C-alpha cells in the first residue's frame, strides 16, 4: 500500500512539473508578461518621440518659420540690424584657466 501512495505522489509531481516550471508553465508566462509590459512602455515612449519628430518635420515642410527658429536657436543666427545677446547661467560660464599668465 505504501508503494502505491509513493507512486501516486511521484506521478502527481511529474504531472505538476510542466504546469509550474515547464515551457508553458506559470513561471514562464509570468516572465513573458513582465517582458511584454516593459516593451509596451518602451513603445509608448518611442511613439511620443516619433510624434514630436513628425511635428518638427511637418513644421519644417510647411514654412520658413521652423527653419528660421532652428537657425536662431541652434546656430545663433541673426537677421540684419539685430544684435544677439546670449545670457549664460553660472554653471555654463566659461571655465577659468589655472595657468599663470606670462
């Protein structure tokens, strides 16, 4: 009788193993679920970035205001009869040289 109980227990464990640990088991499904959620978050961030880039492209295609704004902000370009004044924060100021002057 004891051998029958042990045999049934071993059979029960053998049947439960694929359910919990095997390729289609709960642990595998849980891991895949975490990966899917991480990929969905990455996808949302990329969609937001793509929407911003698409807006920039559309703005640049439609008129010269976008081109002018980029030229002013990124390259410091000015129109005729304009003066460019650039205000730097203390962290952005030019580094002081420690070399003694000759």
